C-alpha cells in the first residue's frame, strides 16, 4: 500500500511538472507576440516625431513663407525601415519589430493550429500597416523636396499625406488593441497576487487611454480609482521583499501614482501647455501619459512590471506598451493663403493698371420671363476640398462637386404655387472635418439673398423647402 501511494505521488509530481513545462513553452510563444507589439510601438513613437516635425515645418512655411523646411530627424538617420532598425529598440538583444514578426510566427507551432493562424494573421496585417507608415515618411519628404510649395495644390497634397499618416496611426492602434486582448485570452494559468494587481493597473490604464483617444472623459475618474485601489494593495501587501527588486517596486509605485496625479491635474482644459492647445486636451493627456509614465521607452512602469514578474521564475504573459496618437495641425494663416481673388485685371510695365479708369458696363442679360429661383453653393470657410451633391426637386444639378470660394450659381424655373426642395448631400469632409456648406437663394432676382450655413459630416444630408408663394407674400408686407 505504501509503495502504491509513493508511485501515485511520483506520478502526480511528474504530471504537474509536464503541465508547467507545457505552459512555459506556450507562454514563451505568446510573449514573442507581446514583444512584437511593444517594439512596434517603439518604432511608431519615432515615426510620430518625424511626422510632427514635417507638420510643424509645413505650418511655419505657410505662416512665414520665407521659412526653410528643415525637419529635425532625417530619414537618412533612421535607415530604410524604422521598424527594422535595432538602434531604436529597447530590448537587450536589439531585436526589431520586423524581426520579432518572423520569430513569433516561427514559434507559433507550439500553439493550436487555429490560434496560430489567427495570431499570425494579426502580425501580417500589423506589419503591412507599419510598412505603409514607413513608406509614407519617404513619400512626404520626397514630395516636399521636389514640388513647389508656392502652389496651393502642392500644399494641399502635403497635408493630405500627413492626414494619411494620422489614419494609419489609428489603424495600427485598433489592430494593436484587438491583438493584445486576444493574446490575454490564451492565458490559462493562475494569476499570482502581484500579477493580478499588475493586470488591474494595466487594464484600467488601457481603458482610460482608449476613452481619451475618443475625447470621452466620463469614466476617467472611475479608471483612476481602480488604478489607485490596485496600487494601494500592491504597496500594503509587501509582495516584493528582495532589496534590489524592492527599489524597482518603489519606482513602479511612484510612476503609477504620478500618472494618476497628472491626469487629475490636467482634466480641466485651462491647464494644457500652449504647445498642445491646438492638439486638444485628449491628445495631450493621452500622449504624455504614455511617454512619461506608461511605455517602456520612457522607461515607464510597464517595463518594471515585466521585470518584477521575472523574480518568481513562473510563467507569465508580458504586459505590452500602447501606441501614441498622431494628429495633423493646420497653420493659422491657412485661410489667408486660400483666398481666391475674383476680380481679374491685366497690368504690364508698359501699361500700368489705372484703378480710376471707368470701364463701360456690359448690358445686363435679360432675365427669364418665367418665375425662377437663384441658387448659389460655395465654401464659406477654409477651402479644404469639401464636396457635395445637390438635387433640386427630382433632378440632380450637382454631383460630387468640390466647393470653391466663388459660388456655383444656378437659375432654375420653379412652380410659383408649391414648395421647391433643395437637397444637399455631403460627399466628403475635405482635409478638415466637417464639410462646411454656404448656400444662398432668392426668387426672381428681387430682395436680399437668403443665406444658410451648414456643417455636415460625410453622408449627412440637408433639405430646405423654398416656397415662392410665401416669399412673395412676405415681400408685400
């Protein structure tokens, strides 16, 4: 009986050992993916600096046209790929994000076939986005260097390229969040107390960051309470006892506390530094939180969490960094450079234009005898390529028309007894959302033109019924 009990005990020990070993291999494979995400964020942070500098230089050029474009970090310094440049990584082995994309796929064989397929598809899509961002930095530099920025179309194109960078940053952020959540779902092990606390701090911080990206502040206080509650547990339970590791734990707790204090102090709009006011409060809070307290590149508390988890020697899934935002800022004088002069005059050295010269007016064309309505459509603000489609009653009179400062005019016959409907559909937001529409109308060329200004988002429509009979009675009064 004793021999049988010993054999059972030995079998249990061996069985437990094999389970732990299997978990270790599985989590090691998952950690390559986590490292891939974190190193991708590091490359993205460098790319963001590059695009911000391009943006600032373009704005200075527009505001002060004699300004010479001079981006602070050059593409030559960063090499052919930001995301495959070991010099900008924080890992001890200097393995880049692109290298980790291959390493993680190679180690995915330890995972189930379906899981490996899903994870490797995430990696492929993220690498595609990273490569587009990397290629775009060269395209922006080439376009600025090889085109005349005195031409407003070239200025437009420069800002369009920067807007594409902003879109790609958002695309990456969505894929990163989806992949990170899916990775965490693979973990089956029991969380140690310290790991559970770190998970609470990390997940609450991420939820807060996601809301800040959306300019949603309603739950920020509850996220901060969760973080501070987890931090209190970490400090009171004395989970880290080694003197060397205790120093790291104190630094971690200090950074987490400083992060919550930073967010609390800057939730009110008035405290944003002048350099960030054009970007907005959410941009400032989001990026400064990441760069000063959270991300490993700082180095923030995420790297300290991972370092402290190593001391137990057990399996654990690494905590990943999070991508910062990139937003395009437009110059103060953009409206000024987009002003279109509608008065045309010709002057030469031989014959200077005499502004006092009286020019005979051309005979005014005869107005149509039938009742008609005058319609005008134009962009009342910045010319940023807003376009619309317009239908009058059942006929489309404009389709995907780009609004200009000079009004697009129509004279259309109307039924004097019934309302006549103008239907306007916003086709795009131009360079700067939303779509701004200026619309004027009047009947039979009499009286003042009625003016309507609307701000529409893509796909939104505005409809106005013009009633000639009511307009006529109103004039008589």
